[in-house]
């Protein structure tokens, strides 16, 4: 096995999903989608609304079984929800009756991690990522950006092999969105996380991803895969937009999406 093969943490192999296959009007949501995610890499998936991005995420997370194809995480086929994958949704889904600390440790508690150990892990994250003074605060006392930080720390706490981010900034105002993009990208690099990001924002995909998978309109298929060959130090959400490569990628991907939207 080559070093490249050993470095693959997630493989989606010819994934297809047909809903109501035995009915008079079956719906093919996605078809023959395939890509690899390497350790420490961020892959962004972009496509028009209704192209099946959420369906693909549910399959990767083991929440749905595909009609065709297979997903493997670290060489093991995913056929049910697994603790090897952390799934962060658009909404933070923090429990309102639990403090920041108690929200961060939820995943660890599900894994029966001793309370003292779970708190140590959570406090390390809270300290490192700027919420030390809010450890005892409740979600209602936090801004939208702070709530998303807590949701991300909750995902990081149990060290999943793969992190799925489903439009994690969509509910935020534009300024908070840019700040959180920069923060989350930094955290991902610091912790060498392996991430699949779904977003409608092409600029966000270029800012955060190492590769971008462009999906067609339904049934979703892989139209193109682009390498984001921009140096990490130039990836700040404001700096990156000044890069000629950003403009080139943005226009190319937008044109690909435009063809599908118009079809």
C-alpha cells in the first residue's frame, strides 16, 4: 500500500442514493459520487440547492445507507452512525440548560469518559479558543459566533477521525462569519483535523479548503475537483480575496455552478 493510500482517512466510492426506489416516481438524489479525504486535509463540497449535499453528509456520517457505493473511514466501511465521525450542523443545537463547559463535554459523556477527564479536555479547548471567561455561561448568554465556537469545541472534544461541517457559518452576520472562518481554519490547521465542509459560499470554500468538489444539480454528480493552491498564510478571509488564484478559482467554480443552475 502506498503512502498516499495509507494517508486516506475517508473514501467515498461511487456513492448513489435513490429515494422511494419502488414507487412510480423514484428520486435519484446523488449518483456515482467519489472522492478521498486525506489526513489533515479540508475538502469543501459546493453545488446548487437540492444537489444532494446533505444526503451525502448523512451517508458519510452513517445516518443513511446508500443505494450504491460505499464509504470507508480509516479502511472500515461505514454502515451505521459511528463515533469516528463528528457532525456539526448549521444550527449549534446547544442544550440551553447546560453551561458552556457542560455542552462541550456531551460527546465525551456519551463515550463514558470520566467526568474529571472530560472537564480537563473541555477546559483545554475553552482556554485555547477564547471562551475561558464564559465556561459557566449558558447558551442564551452567548452571541451567535460564540455559540458556534462552543458547538465546534464539542465536536473537537472527542477527537473524531473525520469532522463534517454543514454550512457552519450560514446563520451568522457577515462580519462574524469572516472572523469565525479565520478562527476555525486556524484551529483546524493547529489540530491537523480532517474535514469535509459543505457550503454554498464559493469564497468560503476557497478560504478554508485544500480541495473543492463541485457537484451538479440533481442528481448530484462530481463535475470537477479543484486544488486550492494558495499558501495557508494567505488564507485569511480578507487577504485571500486579493490573491489572483482566488479570483481565478472563484470565477471558474461559479461558471460551473452557473451552468448547472441554468440547466
